[in-house]
C-alpha cells in the first residue's frame, strides 16, 4: 500500500447493516430499498454483517454461550460459517448481492463485507476436502477456539491461498469495496498484509477494517485502514448507562495513547450488532435517554477517527436485536422504523445530517489534534479543542441527564456555556 493513498477518508461515515434486524424480510433485496435513505444521511460506507452460508450444525457443544443463552434456538450463527463462497439463501442470491452493490454505488456508497477467518463451523464444507484447514490436537480432533468453533490453521499454506482467493472473489465477482475483518487480531498480520496486496490488484482503493485495537500502529502500516476502539466504545456505553462520568473519559484517553497518535485511524461507535444483541436491556434508547444518545453521537462526530453508526440509530431505535433471531427461528426482532415518524426519530435524523455536514465542512474535525480543555463541571461535560494550524474549535458535550452551567479554561480565552441534558456546542476560537 502506498502510504496514505488508499486510507479511509477522515471525512467518512460508516453505517453497519445487520440484515436480520434491518428489515422484516431480512434480505439483501429488502435492504437494497433502504440504501437511498442511508445515503441521505451523508454516509459513504456501508458494512454488511456476514452474508455467506452459515453452518446449521445443531450440536450444542459447537454453539457459543451467547447463542445458547439467547433462547432463540437457531443453530445458524452468522459468525459460524459453512461456505465462504456461497451466499446464504436466508439473505438471497448472488444476483441479489450484485444488485445491492450496484444500487449502493449509484448512491455513492462503498460496500464492505464481513470476513470471518479466525474460525469456521464444525460442518464447514471446505473441511470435507481439506481437514487440515483447521488446527488439530495430538488425537486429530479439531481445536476449538473461544466460541467453541474450530480454529483455522494459518500454518497451512493451502488455507491461506484458499482465503486469499475468497478475498479476491467478492471483489472480482460482486464489485464490493473491501472488508471488515472479524477478530482480526487473532489472525496473523502477515496474512492480512498479503491479502491487502492481492485485493489491490483487483481494486486499488479497496478498504480493510480491523476488529482489533491491540496493534494499530503495526496493523495500519500495510494492511488496515482503521482499527476498532473498544475502550472508547465501552466507556461511552458506561456513561450512557450512568455507571461512569464524563470525567473518566480522559483517564481512558491517556491509557490508550495510540488513540491520539497522528496518522492512525480508529472507528468510533457505542452501538453495533454485538452490543444491541447482548446488552439490549441497557440500550439507551430503550430507557428513554435519547438526549444523552444525541450527546454521545456528537462525541463520535467531533472526536478524531471515523464515526460508525449501527442500523436504526438514525431513528432512535431501542428495540432488542439478536444475532440468533431471524424470520424463521426465534423472534423477528427488527428496527422500529416507525420511530422515524416520531419527534425523537425525526430529531435524530436531523442531528446526524447536521453532524455529518459539520464534520465534512471542517478540516479540524477530520484531522486536527485533540487537546483536553478543563471545565468547571468535569463529571458532566466533556470538552476539548480540535485544532489545525488554520482552524481551532472548542467542543463541549454534556454527557449527563442534568443541565450544566460550565466554564472552560482555554489559554487566552474565557468561555462559559449553559448546556441542557445532552446538549453540545462546537465553537470557533
């Protein structure tokens, strides 16, 4: 990869679609109809959770704990795969994916698929011909990983070639624009580096997102465009639940110095398919804390990195979602799109469009340094500068459920603001 040439734009916004929760049908064809809506928000990258064939093995010893505990009784975990090259009929056909990508491109959206290369299903089709594609113990039994799925064997050169060809296949046959890489840190980095080189032969501007925050400096040298920022996401969730305060943001920030390392890129979110599935009772929208969610979104768009939205966030959806529920098994748990016609949903869509435009209009919000600003109500208000040589902005966000009257200590400037619950300002200095 040639320096920063193909990196994810700092003005980008990523939108995650989990097909099972996105529409009642749960299909690519149904999701395709909503692509103009997604584009209207100002999003430019759409990431699809896995659409390839999931393993339907019903033996519960090969189910993850969360799969068993979900109560959905669905053996088909979208992150436990059977065939890396086949579209799962649950979501549609090859032609449905081609149409989805074609429509997305017409809407000026890039499309990322989800690669699940750490493990596979116990009945994965490739194991019939290649039993050595997974790790095995001294007795020849598959070695299962953290979620009770067989771990792929990256010591096997044939497995690597098989997966590199899979990365090329969807670029070549479906014109996708890259991938989000599940549990990327559990896969050798040199595999991703070579995969990136092969991807660029088909599409030089292809993207790779790492679901890892452990080694971003190494990851982003020649493989990935951005890393996840788990500590950032977890802290924002804890603040929204009232378990932590804005003051603890800077403790987290200093414990993760690479979050503010120039040149590194992180995805910023506080909701996704995992959080919505595992912690649905604590979803802020579910508990009426819409103003605080608005504040958290303001942080995503004014902090460094790339904002990452989860489907339904733009209409203040608070329903339960589940990785293991679909229209066939369990409960049909989908986004409450009717929320988009309520004051809360209409206000949320206006807010996201405003934040997208604010970020796109400001070089400081895209790539400026982050400088902590002290304030007189630190438990409630998070305040910082976003600064380039040409532009300096003061950002203040009230991450509490109470109004805040606060003063800021900015060198050479004395500022004061009254912020309602969830209120925020971005002010030029």
